[in-house]
C-alpha cells in the first residue's frame, strides 16, 4: 500500500521539541503517535515517530534529573550559606527540615536530638506536622524507625510503617505516628566524626514521611543524608560556639574576679600602709577611727568591752543605733565568728588580743563589700595594737601613780608638799577636785577587781591602787555626784569582775589631807554598805541617812534634816500647821495617840488627822522602824538647831 502522508515524522518533530521545552507529561508525547496513526501514517513513519518519542522522553527524563539535582545542589548551597552565617541553631535546623520536606516532596519532615540525661531522643524541629502527640514524642534507642536509626547510625526507609517488623514497635510511638497519619518514613542519622555512613557519633536523626505508601529511592536517601550532614555540622558548630561563648564568659568572669581581687589587694595594701604609718607616727584611737572612716566612708568609733566610746565621739557610749547592750552582744558574736558582723545599719568588729577582747570597732555604714570588710577587720587589728600599747603605758603610769596614792593614804601628814610635787610629776593635779572610790569584792575575785579597775580608768585620767585590802580609785571630778559615780563603778566593775563589787564614794576633795579624809569616809561608808546587806551596790555617805551623818566627815546635819523632814517643814511653813511638833510628841509618847493628845492638848481625832497628813507627805513607810529611827534623829537634830541660837 502506498504511503499516504510521506514525511509525517518530520512534520511532527517540532511538536516534540515544543513538548520538551514545556516539560510536558509523557502522555502528551505518546499522543503524537496516536495522532499520526489516526492521520494514516505509514508503519515505518509510526516506527520512526515512536523511536523519536522515546528519545524525547529520555531527554525529558535527563533534563528533569538535571533540574532535580540543580534544586538539590541549590538547597545544599543555601544550607551551607545558612551555616556560614549561623546565628541561631533553631533557625538553621528549621531551614534544613523545611528543605528536606520540599526536595523530597513529603507531607512532613522532622529532626530528633538525643537527651543524654534522659537516655532517649526527642522532637527538636518539625515541618508539616499537625499532631501535638507526635510533636512531643520521645523515642528510646531502638524504639520505632527513628530509634533504630539512632541506635545503628544507618539510614532506614519503610514504605509502610505499620507493617514493618525490622524495628521495635512501642505503643506510645505507634500512637504518635498513627495520630499524625504517617505511613512511609525515611530516616537518616546525623553523624559527627566520620565522612562515611558507617561510623561516627550520632547527634540526631533527620526524617521525612508521607501519609501514603511510598518507596524512597537511593537518590532521595542520598539527598536526605546530605542535608543530615549539614544539620550535624550546624549542631556541632552551634555547640562549639556555645562552648566558646561559655569559655569567653568564664574568662570574663575570672578576669572580673581577678581584677576585683587585685583592686582589693591594692586597697588593702594602701589601708595597711596608711594605718601602719599612722601607728609609727604615734597616732591614737581617734586617728585610727578617722583614717578608717576616710578609707571606707561613714562614721567610725572605737568602744571598750562595755560599749563605751573611747574616741571621744560620745560621752555615754550610746552613739550607735544598737545601744550598749546590743553592741556588746554584737562584739561577742564577732569574736566568736572571727569576722565583722552587721547589725541595724552598722558593722561591728571585735578588737582582740589573742583570746582577750579589748573592745570593738564600729562602722556606721549599711553595705560593706568583702574587700572593704577585710580592710575594716584589718583596722581592728591595728586598733588592738594601739589599745595594747595604750594599756601597757597606762599600767606603767598607774603603777607609779598607784605607789603615790598608796603613800598618800598611808601617811598624808608626813610631807604633803612632797606628795603634791610627786603627783604633779606623775600628771595628777591634787589641787583639782577629785572623787575617791573604795571598792571591795569576794576574796577570790580581788585580783580580777584590781585588773578591772585599771581597765575602768583606761583613758580617763584616774589612778587606782590597792590599800588596806580594798581597791581605791581616784577620779578627777567631772560634776558627777559621788553616789552616782559609785553606782556606775559598781555596775561596770561587777560586770568585768564576774562577781558582786561594792563601791563607796566620797568627795569631791582637794589637796592631800582632804583626799585622805575622803578615803576614810568612803571606807566607813563601804563597811556600812556591807553591814546593811547592800553588797554589789554603790552609794555615798550622804545617801545612807543618819548613818551618813554618823559616818561622814562633814556631818551635813542640815541636809540630813532637810531630806528627812523637808516635806513636813515646808507644809507647816506654808499652812501654819504643827505637823513636826505633832510627830515629835507622837514619838516622845512611844507612839501612843492618847498620851500624844494630852501632850499637845488637842483631841485625839486631831492627832489622827495630823498623822494621816504626815503619811500623805512622807509615804506609808514613815512609821517603819528604819525610817522612824531616821525621823526621830532628824527631829532631835532639828530641835537642837532651833535651840542653838537661843543658847
């Protein structure tokens, strides 16, 4: 049969090129042969056209493969670019997972990382996932396909996860996979330390999955493995950067610590040099306090063991927010801990000479860094040195002065002028008024009392000596009443001696003979305190009532009468009454109201009313034996002083 359409293949060739150019489906290529057959093309033309179509399809496949490889290379280059500009590991991993899903054309892709503490792996990044259960899955080694890849460090693919028996199915993993609807899964390991797929450390698993059955080819495995390699590099780089940042941070912190330590050492050296120079130049406690205040800021004071200020910044020692009691407790705590302690906005550092407490250094400053605290504590050492030097000098001076005081009390009439001259050479001006205190305690505590007396006078300009079995203190008169001075000394000496200390005071006295007489009065007063059962107390003769009149050298009768009868005398003068006369008659009649009313020639009710007024003015104990005795003595003395002018 003759050919109907010669050259038909040649006419259809441009159509093949158009289909190639458009990357048309294979069905469009085969449709050309069907058209030629329908047009009556000869068999040889149809065979030629089929051969040309087959070649065109092969060219189409080659072009598609080239384009696929081009996309893969582009994706790998983009991934490498992301790694080169790595700033955020999560962003890079999300980019890799997204590209894996796009290049393989899967429904989802995800990446798991190991949790070394828990001993399993967890979902780090997912793309295309819709199941919260799946996104929170954790897989143990060998559990599920991902666990198998992590355990063996080899790629695995399954066209149907549910029926694959090569790996261990675990309920929680199967539930997550089923909830996500995954069927076909491909997983490749993220390896470090190997350029081949047969070794190295597994740092994660990259997986791609479809929700329908699918067989993954070797090219797809290779592509996903390349992306996994980039992911492993990203993780390793991120860890290296994290380690580097941590190392840099540690170095910075170490540098800060070293710099702070260097500054602290330099500051301590400067403080040490300054305080040492101060001591060598003969500085005293106020100079130390001023130097520390300049170094650390704030106000600084030095206190003795009783909390009294030694720097002259306060007269009563209560210059801190703590008060003396709390200050002493804080100093004891500082001594026990061996460092400064903070209390109510101030810092307290015990001043120690070995185990012995000499006082405390107080800094009025709320915050104190470690370096400054060490400077403050070092200042406490310098203060201890000064206190020891000061105490040593004071004890030496006190020995000389004590001998003088002992000679003065032993024989004041032997050579008063010589004694005054010796006192002047020792720094004691006997022409100034002085108080004389005599203190006594239990025999076992006598030595402690003598030592405590020296500390009590520390820095005060007084002198102490042992005389006639008692401790004698000679204090410059500062206006403090003798009784108050005696009570203050009894309290502080008793606390330091750890035993009751009884103190009697007399004075002020001026001159050798007057001081000796004041000592005799104080000694008699001390014996009276002991007899009265007032051990551990302090008083002067004037405070002992009629005993003071008897014991005192000056025998201040008017003062005694005024103390005992003053309210009655004032009332009689103001009202024109006779309370003093009524009281005298009452005592003279032995406390008999009937005899008293006869003596006074008044009604007994009047006597009762007057005595009620006496009780209102003198107190309810006016008729008790001790006060009654004082009142009778005062009434007698008052009567004598009234008669004296007439005689």
